[in-house]
C-alpha cells in the first residue's frame, strides 16, 4: 500500500508477535525490523525514550557521532558513541501534557533515557564530560546500556558511551546500524579507522576514504548495513 510502504521503510510502522506463524508474514513484509546480532559483525542502535512523560520530544533534536577503532589483525574494536540532544522546548506557554513532567522540574525540561544497543561492553559513559551511571540490561545477545539525562528548555546535553568488543578477524568490518524514527530527523556521522597505519580502506558508494580511515553519513531512518575492507 502506498500509504504504509514509506512508513514501514522508515521504521515508523512495526508489529511484534510472539507467535512463530506470525513472524513468517511480518518478516518478509519488513514489519518486524529483524534487528539482531550477526556473529562476527558489529551492531549498533541509538534509542532515546521520553521519561517525562509528555509530548516534549516534538522539540528534541538528536545528532550522533560514531568513532570506531578497528584492528583487522585481532578483531578488537573500540567505539565511542557521542550523542548530542538539544531541547528547543519553551519554558512556558504550552499545556503540561506537552512540556510538563512528573518530576516537579520546571516546565520545558526534557527527561530522556538514552540507550545504545550493542553486543559490546560499555566501559564508560559521561554526560557533558562528567562520569555518568550506566544501567546495563542484557537482552538475548545484545546489551542495552542506558543513561538518564535532564535537558533544560533551550539546553543541550552531550552523552558519550565508550564500548569495547570483538568482531571477526580479517580484512572486512561489517556494521549493522538501526535508526530510530524521530519527530525531527537525526544525523549520524560514522568514522572507522583501521589501527594499523599501513592499512588502506577500500572506498565505495557513500564512503569517503583517507588512508586507514573511512567516513560516511548514515540516517536515523530504517536500517543501514555497511561493509568496509582494508588492503595494504
């Protein structure tokens, strides 16, 4: 259907079922997203959830920088995920169900639970450069590392996650990135650097290369599967 097709592609229209018979239909239609770990590959999703609760996310803007250091010889990966959240909500003039909260904070304050979904361990998290408490939750073969942040009206908060793990040893690095449909479109900037300076990343569509470093712009809509290869 032309009305629902774009919504499914963007990840705005989904179904979840616990019945195997239903999955046989939902999978081919793209309605279940099918986002899960693949052995030997990297995987990441960035998820923000409003904890006010209210409609204040209409004023939330999010950008993500993913900086990956990858050692093809050992498969070791160290990633830094930096998420910037900007709250353009006014401090008044709108109903509580739009800009209010249940924590007795000033109107226009956005309380958000920000999580990264990854197979890797989180070694550190900071909010505006200050160490923050991370709540890890194991969901099947994926970790959900969550930090709660409070963003004042007109304010900006930067959350940084440091992750460590391993991918398959070899000359290929594969990343599966799932975006989260947002009211305001998000931006995702990816940088992957092979740790041996003698390696050279092979360029490809949508990928800019400078020696051992590749960069690409991803989207917070739908899913992106990316493969990089190095050579000497």
